[in-house]
C-alpha cells in the first residue's frame, strides 16, 4: 500500500512539474513536428510515389516513436539529478522499496510521453492520413506500452551514469542510433543486412512497427510493417518486464 | 526499541573507497533527545558517516544501530524513524512551498486531513506561511533551507539528520536557521544529529560535539568541556613588526603562556587570563625588540580546540566548497 502510494506520488509530482514547464512542453512537441514537416516534406521528393504511400505518411509512426524515445529517455534520465541534487535524496531514505521508485519513474516517463504522443498524433489530418476513432485509440494504447518499455530502458541506462555530463554521450551513442535503426525513417526490410540485424535488436523497432501496424492499411509492399502486430506486442511486453527488472536490480546495487 | 535510551550507537564503523579510508573506525553514542554535532573540515568524513547512518551507504566494517535497528541489516526499519536534510538543497524549484511539503507528506502516506494540518503548523513554525503558495524558485537560500527542514518534519521523525544545514547561507539566514533548530529542540522529544564545519554553529547548538579529522574522532564532549580540555582559556593575537624567533622564545618562557603559533608577522598565543596578562606579554615583545602593530584577545573557541589537536584550521577550505554548492540547484533545469 505504501509502495502503491509512493508510485502515485512520484507520477503526480512529475506531471505537475511537466505541466508547469511550458517551454519543455513546447520544445518537446516542436521537435517531432519539425521532423515531420521539414525532413518529411523534403525527403518525400526523393521517394517514388509508387513506393506505396507518401513519405510524410510513412514516417508518421516513426515520428511518434521519436516523440516517445526522446521524452521517455529524458524523463528517466532525470533520475540521475534527482538522486544527486533533488527529490530522490529524501525519497531514498524513506521506507519505500527501490523497485517502487523505478516503477514510479517509468510510469512518469510514460505519462509525459503519452501527452506528447497524443498532441502529435492529432496532427494526422494535416498530412492526409485517415484514421478511424478506433485506430486513434489503439495507437495511443500502443504508444503507452512502448513509452513504458522505453522509459524503463532509460532508467537502466541512467544507472550507468553518475552525472548529467554524460548526457551528450547518451544522446549521441544511444538515442540517435536507436532512432535511426528503428525503422522510423526507412523500412527495416530495405536496410543492408548488418543494419537490419542491429535494428532487430533495438527495442524501439518493434514499437515503431506496432504503430505502423495500427495505422497503415497496406500489409505488403516496401513500406508495409516489417513484423506482425502480435510479434511486436510480445517483444514490447517482454522487453518492458526485463527492463523494469534490470533497472530495479541496478538501481538497488548502485548504492 | 530504544530501551536503553540510545538514539544512535556506533562501534568501530569504517568506510573505504578503494584505497582511501573516508571514515576510520569511529565509535560513539547519542542519547535520545540529544543535540549532537560532528564538527570537522571538508573531506573529514562527515557526509560519508551521515550516509552510512541513514542507510544510503553500507559500512565496510563496524556497526551502527540507529533508532534501535542495524543500518546494514535492517535499513527499512531505520528509515521509518528518521528524517534527513541533505547538504544540497533538494526542494523542487518549480513547485510551491506548500506543494513541496504536500508531496513529501503523501509520500509518507500521511492522511489528507492530518497532512494539511501538519503542513500548516510547520509552515507557520518556520515563518514561511505568507510565502507558502509561491514557487520555490522565488525563495532565497535561507527560505529554501527552512522549507526543507519543515518538510522533513512532516512525518514526525524521532531522529533528524542534518548535513551542513547552513552551508552557503548568508550570516543572517544562518542565524534564522539556528533559531529554528533551537526551537525544535524545545518542543517534541526529537534527537538531532548535525554535521558542520562552522565552529560557531556547533558551539551554539550542540549539547555534545565530536571533532572529526581525516575520518577519526579526535575529541568529544560538550563545547565547554572541549574548551576546558585544552591548556589556557584565551587566545591573544599579536601583530608584531620585526617578528623574530627570539620574541616567540621569550613569550613561551612566561608561566601563563601555553603555546605560541606564528603565521607570517602575526602570533597566536594560548594563555590563561588573556586580558590581565596582555600588558606583560606586550612588555616581553617590546623588550625582545618587537613593535606591536595590533593586539586582540578572544576566548578560546572550538576552532582553537581543533587547532590544538590537529595543528591546522577548519576554515581553510571553506570558500571553495560554498561556490560549488550554490550551483547545485541548476541541474534540475537542464536537459529538458
């Protein structure tokens, strides 16, 4: 009971802070929209119209994946400075299980991601995408699960770093490769085999693919989803469980 | 628990970090209801010790019983009874004072009605009630510190740990925090464990002080007993033109002079009855060919106790540490 309560308080605090920091909200939503409308519109000139769909529509699930990736990992990594300089310093000496702190922090990342995903998703009519109400709902649900898995992955990463100076390392060597190898910008099936294998080891790949599965009609052709929806969901569920477990173990050991 | 009335019992506690020993076989006891302080320079091992006592760091060897439970064997039980105010300021800048306290209270599972009442009472006590609904970002350092002390009291801990509570504060804010801590001791039967490198803080607040240097306790007792334990009762400081070793030698021969230390052209002598004996000291300096530029007499402080045992001053490293800590609130706002 104390632990459920602790999880609730951690999420509540994070949401309160998030809503209050308008600049954070604006910049976190600007990034995916810039990619969608600047990169997407530019790239669509290079992609044959016969490939199956306009490029902007193809990268839409990938851009949602990007939104989740950035906001979830940023949110999780804040555990580093919460621990060094903030909230967690008091919380760690409170009678609460370490795993509850990890779950609370993962759910915080999930909640913050979900808000951003919802806002970006609602731009779908602008790019000529047609989605049913059910598809929107399903996309949000999948987004939530992906966000939880990536947030807990972020905590695993955070336990390896002591200070926020390592932030650029995480950005360049984890976040960017994860994004480009997720099938967000180009179909995994068209990649050279080494990169294709790397993509298959990337948890975000299945998240992006699941989002493609819920949004795209085409089940064949170069731009169709790379895996089945059930495989995607299985990997997301399993990886979430593994990441939460690893995060709890590493976090406990860190002391 | 606490059958023997001891809030903390530490025996031979040691913590090593690789080849370095931060805390080196320390033993002491703190009675329930005591205000106990650890005084020592930066890097003496104070924070390491507090981290072990508050279950955040496992001792390499030795044992610590806090609130009746072993910190290494039973950390969860220890955590139930303690409150900790860490050295860095940890209140959330983008939440109000009241919200900061409310989140903390909820975290400890305190019921809504009781929580509101307690928060109201504590905000009033620390003098923050009129500013309770302003963002902490608009608070001064002293106000933030008072908020953090109020916050840690929400769950009524029996034992309160404060790590350098007034570091980085201006003298006036420091005094306000001191008054607050004194007030705390008068009320509930709370035990306070404090670390500091400000001797006036230890002297003013603590019933008993352990002086720590290089991971070891070098002296322990009430401030008065510690001061009585070193020879002399006053320090005479003389600034002397043409200071020579002969002058120091002549001074050391006087019966009421215990020790003379020199720093450039100044002397500090620990003496009995400094005010009465000052004229005679001046005569001796003049007779040995020195010219008195300035003279002062002050009562021995814990600083002098520290100098007596270690041969160095506590103050030396102070400036550097403070500038580091003032920056500590910053990272909360980066990288979002």
